[in-house]
């Protein structure tokens, strides 16, 4: 938690949350991917990112490939 506090205290840090269009975006992602179970949470993250104009999500979680509208990059692979 200390690391999170330090990151959040940076002037350039922005915490993202559900935007007004969240349910529409989430519904579209779920319909297109047929995600179930834990992948629904990944769809929620993808919807939040897309609503805020995130152009690329850095993640090692391959489940985000179910949502091709959100570009991903694995930072552990060169």
C-alpha cells in the first residue's frame, strides 16, 4: 500500500474509474467476447481504459486478448 500511496501522490498520476458510458462499453465488450466468470472483471478494466482513451494497457495477463478494442503490451517481453 505504501508504494500505491507514493504512486498516487505523483502530480501526473490519475486514478481511473467507471465513466458515464461504462455500462454501454462493458455490455459491448461482453457481447463481443462472450466473456464469463473472471474475464468479466477483465472486461470491466478494458471498458474503463477505453472510456478514458487509454491507447495501450501494459499487462502480462493474456485474457485481455479477448478484448481487441484495447491494445495490450506485455512489459515482460522485449
